């Protein structure tokens, strides 16, 4: 029975850590640009310069 209390405590502490990391990532601007990734595959890649031998 005591192991359940330990596991619940560990799971709640891990959930708090993940929530804090999520809040930090939102405040630091990780999710600001939601348009560019969706159209990045439509942009044409630059062709590499050919090396003349």
C-alpha cells in the first residue's frame, strides 16, 4: 500500500515538472511561428553550385 503513495507522489512531481517546462517553452516563444512550418515544403530549395573540374 505504501508503494502506491510513492508512485502517486512521483507521478504528480513529474507532471508538475512537465507543466513547468511547457509553460517555460510557451513564454520563451517556442510556439510563435505556426505558419512557416506548414509552407516550408512549398519553398524551392536553392540548387548547389556545380564544381567545374
